[in-house]
């Protein structure tokens, strides 16, 4: 019994449930469309988010099996269940295959065909990344960005709503910031040691100056794209003050109130990268850096209140 529980514990760790936070982006299209409670099947969207989380876990298992020997050299990744040998490769692959089959079947039964198709695209993208794309400088970060875009479209297909082009552009900027910030932190943690290049081949091709430039560009791009999104006329605003304010102030641009929070969040993440030097795991940073977490929660609450 103890051994069974131990295997289950390591399996759950290998599935990386902490990274399921990335799949919150599935709700972006429905929330910002202003139709979350008006024409959107919330239960179907919730099922889609669960299925996508399981699919992402399957890709993590596949990736860890492929990179087990390489990850065993990494000071942090070596403690993962598969590189450390606590979870066998064969068992992990079997679970990954079972998850893929389950997700694809359930996506057809409980969601819809477009969502099924986007799941296939995401699976192929992640496998391509693990095998080849991760070894190409800049393309590796762009692939991460595409992964986030796929998540947004997955949510849009599940909710059957249109997606603002500026939401897509904002997602690209933020995901590039996370990707390049992760590379910068990996270089900081591993330095110029041979182990750094063995654990991630592209690190030797990323000079600090290039990463700094890409991080700066991505941060600026994110703030500009999100700001433009907040001012576009298609964004619905149901804030109650619109009923009582003069026409000059009643234009549906109230999302602009959230811009300072986005600026602060981006700036705080830059602080984590360069001063705390702890952005190697973005999802862990989000949950452990209190100022960043508070700014994200405040942004989410305020944006939701303004739209609904």
C-alpha cells in the first residue's frame, strides 16, 4: 500500500500540477468577450480547461522521459521523479499515452471538434519542441509563445466566442517575456559551466546582452499591446458608474484602470529576473512572490468587475 501511494505521489509530481496555472489562459477569450455569463457554456469551458491540463501533463511526462539523462545533471531538475529514478520511464510513458487517448476522446464527447483539433495541434507542437525546436535559439522562445496562443484559442473554441487580436498580441508579448526571462535566470543559476550547455543547448548561443534586449522588447511590447486592447471600442464595460457619469466619462474604456497594475506586474517580474535572480520557474515565481501575486489578483478582480 505504501509503495502504491509513493508511486502515485511521484506521478502527480511528474505531472507538474503547479504548471496548470498556465491553462488559466483558456478563460481569457470568454472573460474578455463579456459573454462569460451570457451565452457561454461555463461547464464545457471548465471541462476543456481540465482536459487541457491533463494533456499538458502528458507532454511533461514525455519531455521528462526524453530528457531524463540531461535533467539528471541539472541542480534543480535532477530532483524530479523521472530523472531521479523514483518513477520509471516505461510507467511514465504509459500514463502519458493513456492521458492523451483519454483527453482526445473526452474532447470530442464533452467539448467539440475544433477543441479536439487544437488539442492535436498542441500535442504535436510540444513533441516537436521536445525533439527539435528547443535546440534552436529564439525559435525555442517563440514556440513557448505559440503554446500560449494555442491555449487561448482552445478556450475560444470551447466557449465558442471570438478572440480579440489584441488579446493574442498581448499573450505573445507576455509569453515571450516569460520565456526569455526563464533563459536569463537559467544562465544566472548555471553560469557558463558545461552543465548549463548540457541541460539546455541553446544557453550557449544566448549572450546576456541578447537576452536583456529581448526581455526589454517583450516587456514593452506586452504593456503597449495590452494598453491598446483596453482602449479598443469592442471591449464591453458594464460598470455601474456608467449610469450616473456624464457622457464624457461614460465611454466604455474603463479597462484602462487596470493598465497600471499590468505595468507594475511586468516591472516586478523584471525585478525578480535581475535582482532576485529567481525567474527560472515562472509559475513558482507567481505563487511565491507576494507583490507579484497580489498585483495579478488585483488585476483579475478589477478587470472582472469592470467587464461584468
